């Protein structure tokens, strides 16, 4: 068996979880109509069959995440807390690889001002491991297309900065008094970010893709993104 290692990446001063020696289960196993090379024909806002099929397996599936040119490509889930999908796959069964999941305090239709999606940094290169590569400028520049698919819409995102930071609860604030309050917050989160883009100014909805990293104890890598036109 190939060993895997992951850590707990939430912003609540949670310590790292111990390494799990089992082989992670393929997060897409059991989805017969979603096969490699055929995802584009299935995952779209014009075709509801993909979400229906996934929700027959698990009603907590709310969308699909794809970062083009990477191995980040799979269902997004949301539960009543931020612990379930640390150790459960998209089907709700025990899986050391976990699943991509939206913070439980975010709006399930991604309409909130701050959407936070978590995933493990797997030693075998799975889940959100490729987020770490965004710290290299050439990789960052070459991977500029992020898609979120829901039953109602397709959301196009682009990266605006990548940050390596400590596990600070301020990174997962989702409730704001008004737009000015939100934009002050967004500017603070993006401050010091690598490759910060001009498009980072005046953000009206912020997306955070979060995983653990190992630059220092309890480090987190966050890829920040915004929607085209927002």
C-alpha cells in the first residue's frame, strides 16, 4: 500500500491529524457516467443528469470544481460542520482523502460574498495538492481557468493571489455588515499575496481554496480567486 499523509487545514487552531497508512479511495469511483475524458460532456449547467446522479449517492453534493490543467476536478460537498468531509469521500463513506467541501457557514448556492472550499494536500498528489504549485509564478500564470458548476449555472473564476499563512480564524469570515466592510476584509486577506493581480482591487465576491502546507507549523496555502466581471 502506498502511504498517504494529510493534515487538518481548517482555521480553528486545529492540530494536524496523524498520517493514515491506507490507500485513499478514488473520489470518483462508483460514478459510472463520469469517466476520464468524458467529464466535459456530463458536467455542465445545461445538463442536470450529473448532479442528479451524484445526489442519488449523496444529497450533500452541491457542485463541481475544476481547475483546468490540474488534477483538481471533482464534486463539492457541504455538511452541517467542517469535519465530516475531512475523512469522508463524496459518497459519505470513510476515506482518508476526504472530499472538496464548502465551509458550512457559506451559502450552499455560492451566492455569499466569501466562498471557502477546503481539500487535503495529499502526499500522492491527489485532492488539493496542486494548489501548492500555484506558489510558483510560471504555474500560477499558466493555470488561470477555474470553473464551478452547479445545476443552475457555470461560474468562471480566475486566480488573483496566492497566500501562505498561519491557521488564523480570520481567514474564514463569511458575514459582513456591508460592501465596504467586505472590501476592507478582502483587501486585508489579499495583502502580501504572491502575484496579486490588479483585478484583486474592488472584489465583490471572494473565493478561497484552502489546503495545508509545510513551510512552518500549521501553515496553510490559500489560492484566492474572483469571478469574471465581478
